[in-house]
């Protein structure tokens, strides 16, 4: 889900939304002032990403090699707000450049039944937008752009771990220079496996990466779940001793903390130690996500 820049509209990708005469799936557009809802048919819509300026929304569908680009200014007019752009390889996520002229698309490839995982350019200066060059990576389901450096996480098929863990399957973090569209880490950075869907940059360059359906280890000698913490300065990886899916991440500006929802619990990590801080918050019920509210 995403909220427009002015806070008046919410967008949600709903893969099962009924559409008369078409396959299920839609972008639901919710007026937060009046409560009305508009349905934009997008078959099997699963994920969405909004540009910084709110002028474009990228919608990603299950089992598709197409990205649907939505122009919110056309919603409710006689113009079709949708532009369907091929040719990708099971795209599932995208990140926008700071000026919103380019989106970097995560092609999940074999992780979602496709051919080759990669990061591919979507040129938004063209009308209609055009798919550009791609750089192969081991896997790609989520990404975060920091300056000209794009961090990309995913789980390749049959990716084994090293001897530091009892887990038999691992994910991979790739570091891509978007200026040259090249992978700049010479060796794969091993992280937890699972489907990676959360990524946040904490203070001090600590990159938090969350996955779901990972391999949980809970023995007398090792505990690990779906959270990985990557030090962008040293390339060291810490996998905290906590089980469960990571369903929420929120870094806090100007503070050395990152809020994590893992296994239905809210955790607060100290980015200077990569460990839980001494003060934690116990909430009622099962936590699903965590967001910072900007007043």
C-alpha cells in the first residue's frame, strides 16, 4: 500500500479483486477524505511502488513479465491511467532515482518462475516508458537505492550456505552501481534465505534486510530467523538470534535504532551493536508491520 504525497489518496494492489469480464486483480484507489474507492483493473496485481513526487505508480503482477505504470493524474478522467511495459523477467519490485526519471526494476527471474534474475532500467522520460538495459544478479526481490548504490536481495535456487550456519539454503545480497549498471561486490554476500520483501537503511550504514518463509534454526548452538543486517562499510553480515518472518522494518532518522516486526513481535535494534536495545516495548496481539508517522 502507498499513500499519495498530499495524504489524500491511498493505493493498494489487490490480486483477488473481482473485475467484471476480466481476470481478478486491481489497483484500489481510496479517497481518504471522502472514503470513495476507484478500481483500476490490473490482472493479478500484487505489489506497488510510488515515485517520490507521486506522479507514477508501478504495479507488479504475479506470473507476469510486464510492469504496469499508473499515472494518478489520469484516474477519474477519460484517459486510461495504465501503461503496460514489457519486456521484463518476473518483475516484483522497483526503486526510483532521486529525480524520478528512472526506475530500477527487480526481475526475480527463477525465484518466481522466470529465466534470469536482474536489475533492469525503466526509462520514465519516454512516452510511453521504455524498458532498458539489465544487469544480471544472483537473485532480486527487493532493493534499496542509496545515492548511486543499489542494494538488491533475493534467494537464488540451490544457493548453499557456508559452514557458519546449520541452514542449508541462503539468500544473496548484491551491490550494484547504477551509474555503470554493474555489480561491484566481487563475491556474493550470504544472507538468510526466504522471500525478501523488506529493506531499510539504519544509521551508520547498517542495512536491515527482512524475509519471510526462511529457514529458521533453533538449536542449542544456533538461533536464526529471517533478519539479516549488512554493514555497508565492512561488508560484515549479522543474523540476529531470533526466529520468525520479518514483516515490518522502520529505520528512525537521527536515531541509532531500527524497529523490526519479526515472528509477530515488535523488536527495537541498536544499530551501533546490531543487537536488541535494553528498552523494548511489549504490545498486545500479533504485530504485522511498523511505520513511522510524519506529522
